[in-house]
C-alpha cells in the first residue's frame, strides 16, 4: 500500500508529463532533468538502450557503467533519483510481519482440524479442499459459513459469507 501511495505521489509531482505517463505507462527519462541530471547523461542512457525511468531503476549497475561516458558516480546518482521516483515493489520483513500479525483465523468447528491448520482457516488467502465423494467437504464449507460470522473471541471473523454452489446440489 505504501508503494502504491508513493507511485501516486510521483504521478502528482509530474503532472506535466506526456499523456502516456499520466495514464500509468512508462515514465520517460527526460523527467530526470528536473532532478539535476544533465541532458547529456540522459542522452547517453537512451543511446545505451535505457529509455524509461523504470528501466534505469531496475538495471544492474554493471550494465549501466558499461555505457560509454557513464562513470560509477554518475550511474549511482541517476539510479538514486530513479529509485526515489519509481516504486520498486519491495516490502521489508517488518512490514510483512506486521501484516501477518493482523490476520484472523476462522475456526472450522473441529479442534483437531484447527490444530492441524495451526489455528483454523486463515483469512486473506485461498484454501483448497479436496477429497472423495461424501468425505465432508460441503459440511465443512457450511460450517465455515456460520463460524466466519461469529465474534473473534469465539473463533470467528465477525464477517459475512457468500456460498456459491456451482454443482446445483444445495
């Protein structure tokens, strides 16, 4: 979510960019001029096959320093500016741990099955159930439709359920 907000901020900062970039397309390298990168260096990047800000941000430093006329210091400066403007899509472990701590597990109604699932069916993910005919898959789904509506302290999620019967057997 933070990366999305950063991306929106970048787009708002550069409202004067061409129409393609405003629609969420690739951002041209020319935007780097307003961030202190000389036009000659931008031209070298383009001649070297780097045409967008995203390509610059994701390119290996070794590939960029191989472009004639670009030193390590210039490449580092340009990439730092590109990283400020392009959301890189990385998430730190602390953010992932925080998100995982907020997950709710819905009880299946069976203590032994909850123990196997380490607390129940996890929200925010897809859980696939399969088995032979008449082994209890439908019964478990019906039970989950009820338990997901229970209060959190009773093993529910205080949510709602939508049951879609694709076989017409309900």
